[in-house]
C-alpha cells in the first residue's frame, strides 16, 4: 500500500511539473522590438500623427521613418530602403536628400511654434538639402567633435554656457589658431590687427553653435557633466522622398523615465490642394 501511495504521489508531482513547464513554455514572450508599435502605419494626408518616445539613442544608428508607414529601417549602415522621409539619431535629423539620400527631400524652418498656424504647404520655398556637418558635443563633460550627414535646418543650437565650456577646454583658441595659421606674416601684425581678425573668426564660428534656430537648444551650467534642454517648438516643413510636403514639430528628447534619446514629434502630410 505504501509503495502504491508513493508511486502515485510521484506520478502526480511529475504531472504537475510537466504542466507547469508547458505553461511556462506556452506563455507569450514580451516583444523585444522597441519599434514594433511604430511600424506598418497608414497615415493619410491631412491627418495629424503624433509619435511619442521614438527610441533613437544608439550612437551611430539612424531610425529611418516614412511619414506614411512609420519606421522602415534601423541601421548604422546606408539604408537599404528608399522610401524613408526623415531619420533620427539622438538629436540629429536627416531628410532624404543631399548627402543623406537620393530622394527629393529637404527642409525649411517656419517662424511658427503653433502647429495649427502652418495651414498650407510652402510649395515655392527653397528647401535645404542635407549636408556633411561638423557637430560638437560634451557628453560626460568631455569635448568631442565628429562629422555626420544631416539636415542643417534641424541641427541643434547651444547656449552661452556651452560657449564658455568651449573656451575653458581650449576649443575656441584652437579654432582661432587654425584660422590664423595660414595668414601670411600674421605674427608681425599689430595687436589691433590681430584682435580684428580674431573677432572676425569668432563672429563666424560662434553663431554656428550658439543659436536657437534648431529644434533643441542645449546648454551647460558651470561644472555640469550633463546638458540642460530647451525645446524651441519650431514648426518645420519638409519634402518627402517623392517630393510631397509635410509639416513636423519635435517637442521632446526624453522618455517617461527621463532617459535621453527618445524623440517625440507630430506631423501632417499636405493634401493634394496643399492644405494640411
């Protein structure tokens, strides 16, 4: 009797264990694709589409986005698709144009911060195509510079705190030295002549960094290792890869957990009559 009871108990335990394992195996896995909810969209012209917290925080990786279909590719290499309209990599933005792509894209910045005030596409405007840009950053309080292909129209600006940091790290003096190195007989110029040349160099160099024309303005407080962010809320217009028109407004660079590199934006494609 005891043997039968023990055997029955063992069989019951094994059955429960098997059921438990099967249940565990059959449970649906949590999706690992952070772009799953941003793909296979169907955005119609004239409708406003809002995208929250698009992950674009991997260095060197671009998230290629179609304004009608959503995310179409994420890669560090040249995209294999051609139907993308805009792409994001941290705070940098691409359009399918110029040095970034073979499409008919480009961008212009309006003077509006109210999305609804841009009601009609600027079909006769001169849209700026992408270029190779020298970009500067001070991630972790360390200076860094790189060259990327991106839209100069969206490119972020910096505040006076960033300029002070450039000076403290010697970046400004290094730029001045490079600019004056090729001037014949510069060392024999008078103090006033040198100051005039230096001021001219700064007058060109500083506005390329210190401005708020971009969608985001970054700044640094003294001694800070992380920047502060100001969202300028400019409404931009872009041309799509196939030459159509859209308006777009980027409004955030952080997700719900305050992590950077998550872009929030809204956009609308122009209808046939040019109205948004």
